[in-house]
């Protein structure tokens, strides 16, 4: 049986943004840390690639900074990087080949929703829209549904109306200022990992954790590496497993067994859901969208087409490159997930034609396509979390430590910036601080 160094103070399970942030904070405060990561790389649901000749990194996972996230902006400062404005000009396509600016519809939707009394009892967002159909036009209801499915990667029939309405009024809402890390999220993760003290910290890749045995003041984490079992021992552990992995039934493939079990986590786990996303990065021979209508759409950042298989596309602005990202989330992404590249590319190109017209041969213009199937990835089983009905307090309940021995972090546990890299960084730092204060 493989064993890592037994002298570490803390085990961190997962080398994504939350795990790396926790380990970095612990290291700065004198703790030795062993990070166990199932993948052969750091970053978790951050996956940056940079093909030869590309003007910028291509993000197959997390890409944007929604609002002025303090945690991300501080980490960018430490990394010597910048947040670049991804632009906010948005167009929607109410019918194929016809475009209208969508900012006015965003504002109309928010004004209409704010005029409606907030529900006293939680209910599915789809039901909330149905109950208020006299106050909300069909266009607004359709646009709100598209946003819930796309921005939140949520099923409107399961998503919490109260939590969606609260989120849309916050600083990381869909119409908040949108930024990108200039050097990409991958470089930001490299910077975080590089800040770890090699004398006190280690990152063990390809260690798929399968068991956490614990008692107050002691944790033994079992894992498999290259088919061989191993374990590491410490006084405390920070668990940053994705929500969907925490939700797996005991003994299911990829599940992590906690011994003793954590019964107080089961109710909050049942009230949060993992949203599916299919995201394709399409590299074309030229930026044809910038040539339409005498260049009128040259500075458009986002294109929305309600009802299309991929209803959202975005450009690389402010960097100009012949790259479009196709995005679909929620139920439609669930239907498209776990398919081959050709099977998801066909509806993506059909959506391109619906937005930009059918006169061009888009497949012939396509030079490369990049994507990662997060649904079938056993270490993520989805893209990011959202609240189900009654899920308001669930994130806070999941984040509670157990016996000052097990601590928890990850985007699903953050109440301010959930479903984002900012949320992951927040919770990693919070868990580390809580551990140190004990």
C-alpha cells in the first residue's frame, strides 16, 4: 500500500480553485499540507488550452468573472495578472437572421420581476413564471427561462424561485460587468499552486480519493493511484469535492465513503443540484460575424437565440479572434451530454446558421473545435451547482465543519458567489481560516 508523508498537518481533497486557495492560506500560516487530486492536472473545472498560434487561452471550463469578485481580483493582483472587460454588447435573435439589442430586454425583465411580490414559500421558477403570466409577457418569460437554463445551468422546473430572484438582484447577476483573466484561469491556478511552499506542501495528482475515515483530531484519507491503494493521515482535512460527487450513493463508482457517516449533510445535499453544460469552442478561418451588415456586429460580445439548440454564443472580445463559443445549459445540455464531438457539433452549427444566416458553409469554415464533457467526467459529473426548491440555507449548512476536524469548501458552498471561481476561492480561504481559528 502506498503511503504519503504522515507528517502533514492538513489533507486537502481536491486541487481546484477551492483546494488550492485553502492550501495556500494554510501554508502562509505555517501549516503543512498534502493535496490529493484525482485528475492528472490541477484546476478542477478550470481547463485552459492554448493551441499554437492562438491569440488567447481557450477556456473549456470556467471562463468569466461575473461582477467585481474581490477574491478573484485579489488573486489576479498576486499573480501579476489583470481582469479584462469582456464587453457587454448583447444581441438576441427573435427570428432567424434578424438581430436586436438585448440589453433593453434584460432591463425590462428585471423591472417586471422586481415589481412582483417575492414568493413567501419557495416554488420552482417555472411555476413562479406561470403564476405571474399576467404580469410577465411571453417574451419576458421566455427570456427568463433561457437565462435560468443558460446562466444558471438549471432546470426551471426544479430551480428555486426565491434563490434565482435573489441572485438576479446581486452583483454577479447575468447582466453584471463581465471580465476574463488576461492570461486565462489556467495561469491563475498555476500561480496559486506556485505560491505553495514546497518544503511544507505537496500536490499528489492521479490520487482518486475513495474513503475518508475520521475521528476528532485525526483523518485518514484512502485513495487509488495507478490502480494501487494508498492513504495519508493528518489531524484535519478540508474536503473540496464537487457537489455531484458528494451526492453519489455509497459504493457507487467514484463515490467517497465517510466513516463515520455525515448524516447532517444529507438534507442540504438533497436541496442543491448540479447543473449540466455543453460548451464548444469553435475556431473558424475568419470572424464572419464581424462582417455582417457592414460590420455592425463587430463589437458584439454575446448573441442569444431563444429556442436554438445552443441559444448563447460569445466572441473573444476585447481580443479579436475568429473564435465563437457555443453554450447550452440545463435540460437541453443534459440531453446533449455524453455524446461524441460530431453529435454535439451538428446542433451547434445549426444554431450558428439560425443566428447568422444559412448562406454560408460554416462547417467548411470551421478549422478546429475544442470541448470537454463535464457531465461524463467522473470527477465533476456536471458543471456547477444551483439551488433546488427550499435550498436557501443548504449552502451554509453544507459548509459547516464537523468536530473541528473536517472542513468543507467549493463553489456549491458559497452564498455570495456560488457557481463560480470566486465562490470556490472564497470558501477555500474561509475553510482554511476556520481551521486555523480552532
